[in-house]
C-alpha cells in the first residue's frame, strides 16, 4: 500500500503539472481568439473561462494522463528510483498498477461526465461571446417518436424552445389526433405546447356520416415525454453535439423507425470507447522503459514516446470525428483501431516483467 501511495502521488503530481499547463495554454489561446468579443461583465467573463475550461478537458485530460506517465517514468529513471523499486523486489507490473488504476478511474469519471450537460460546455461558452448563437435553429424537422409523427418548423436547442409544432398521433395505423401549436418549450422532460389546438378524429363515425372531428383549445398541453431538444441534433446536424443520454434516446427513436443509427453509434463509441485508449497507451509506454538510465538514450526515448502518444491521441480523435461525420463506418473507424491497440497493449503487458 505504501508503494502504491508513493507511486500514485508522484504520478498525480506530474499529471496535474501537465494538466494545468495545457488548460492555461488552451484558455490563453481562446482568450486571444475572442479578445474582441468578450463581454464587459466580469461575471460573464468568469463563466466563459469556466465553460471553456470544461470544454478543454476533452483535449487536455487524456493527453495529461498519458504525458504524465512518460514524465513519471523518465524522472523515476533519472533519479534511480525506478531501479531501486525493482531492486527491492517490486515487479514492473506492480509499479505500473497505480498508474493504470488512477488513470482508469479518471477516464471512467470523464466518460460519466459525457452523460451530463458537460458535453454542451463549448456551446455555452460560444453563447457568451456570440449572442446570436442562442438563435441558431434547426429547421423543418420531421421525425417519428413512438407511434407519433412530429414536425418542427424551427427548434432552438439552447433555448429549449420550438416554433410551429405539429403532432400526428396514430393508433393501429390510423390517424386519431392532430395537435398543433405556434410555440412550445421543453420543461421537466415534456414539451409544453402553448395555446394548442387539438383535433380528435373518430374513425368509427365515417360510415355513419356523422361529425368525426372534435376541436379543442388547450392553454398548455404536455406531450412527447423525454423527447429532448438536443436529441433533434442527431437528425439535423452532420456533426451533432449530444450527451451519451441524448445519444441513447436518439438511438431508440431511430431503431423504432427502423432507420440506421450509424451516426449515433459513432457518437457513443467516441464518448465511451475512445477515452479508454489512455490506460492502453500507458501500458505500451511502460513496456519501453528500461530498468536503468544507462540502457538507453533518455532524450531520444522521451521524444519518441511523446510523439507516439500524440499520434495515438490524434489518430483516435480524428477517426472518431470522421466516423461521426459519416465518412468512415464507425465499426471500422473506431472499434477496429481500438481492438488493434488493445491487442498490442495486452502483448506489451504480457512481456512487461521480462523487459530489461
């Protein structure tokens, strides 16, 4: 336990050093980029930095975990602490285990964040520097939800608002209810239609030449439970920004319509599978660390490991974006490279203790 705490404490120290440096670099770059657009209000500026820092986590967190492991190993090697631990009988796998456990826990926490509104941090930051972003709308969306067909003329996802909504409710393949409203807001997991016009159709009366339409005016009508505004991004955008929860809801809708949900699968892979490259890459890095500093050129080794880490991160980041765009099939673009990395990391772990 003492060895775990000692190794873990040192790894986390290097991780936080790199993480804070990358976060400050990212925030500095965006500050320069939006210098002319930053609001006068100090509160809004603080909110901008907060949301921008959250958005930066997508880039800085995985890189910091991987680069932190390189810094940990190289510094332990240069100070002969790694050699001392090996001489005391600690195996290379035991030395690696704190890094794997801590990085895996942090990555699991990051994956959990992707199921929350954390995913929308970039959009919230852009709203602060560009007020027109609130008015960005998706237009003319027609989808099937359960047994109903829904048409939105305009949807404002960031405002949780929609205009000119029409809902066609079917039962046994027959139209039974038609609902329309000029305005609607999404509140408490429901779309609340304002001054909705509801027309019920009694199909049984057609043969009796009776009145089949029943008109109603309802001040507020709750419909479409859990049909979130951000779910519509998966239908209307080439590169949607949705959380894991919203992506799963989108997948359910698409499956119910018997429509391919390739884009949604790519989103789920990018949120759940891609971040797991971090512990796998750390295993590979550990397998190339010599037992003594004199067994290798540390400067060259550090450079090679950093380049390798950046290439792996860049490759997964790029192919996940290409898969979401529909350019690459998600199974070939994400799962296949991840499977190859997994196999390589398992082979590296298997020969870890035999490495000198």
